[in-house]
C-alpha cells in the first residue's frame, strides 16, 4: 500500500485577521475575543480533514503577513512594542514564517481615537496582500511544496490569486469570517 500525505501550507493575512477580532467578538457574543495562534493551524487542519475527507494531512508551514507602525508618536511605543513582541512569539513559540511590512504614521498617534478629530490621516498599509500572493504563487510552483493552500483571508482581491493557484494544480481552502 502506497502512503500519501497531503501537504498543506497556510497563508494568513495577519492584518486582516487582527482587525477582524471585533467582528469575531460580536459573532461569538464575547466581550474580548482572542485568537489562539498556536492552536489555529491544528484546528483548521481538523476542519479541512472533516470537509475534504482526507485523513493524512500535514501542515508543512504557516506564513503570516502583517504590518507594524513606524514613524509614530512616541506615546505609542508600548503598542508598537507589543505588536513586535507578538510577531516574535509567533516565530519562536509556534514556528510561523512571519513577514512584517512598515506603515508610516507620520508622527501621528496610532489609534484614531487618540488623534485630533479634525485629523483625517489614514495610514496606508502596503505590501501585505502582494507578499501573501507572491509567497503562495511561488510555493505553488515549487515541486512538492504543498498540495493544498489554506488561505486565511477576508478580501475579494485575492480571487485572481486563488484562481491562478488552482490552475497550477493546487487545491485551495479559504478560512474567513461571515460577511467578509
């Protein structure tokens, strides 16, 4: 009997997932919803196993793409450091591949509620979507890198990427939040 393990590679839009926690709090009726990033790949592996009817699944790598503030108001140092510590924890404790991109706050406060109400500044995150797409496509072309791409996303902009990955012969599973 031939043994065949289905390889799953996970790609997480970390900024989207982080910004979606208030929606999860609302959906689950919990005041503060916290995602256990250590359990997340295992729980999703279990769901994929149930849905696809595949018993031999291996999450070979988990990628998270996110952003962190630069050039921010000094009073927000604690917020920025906490986020940096979070990314370090994902790498060190859970072995995530983490790619972080800078968001320039132009010396402003990070939280909109901490800024002057007349300040209409909107920080622009760049690169996270493109980095996720590039990584997923690159690994789809590497022989035996993965059989299934697990995309944790909430943005329709990824549709062309997912179609392309499928044309390359890979299965795609999307984990998202209702109404996204």
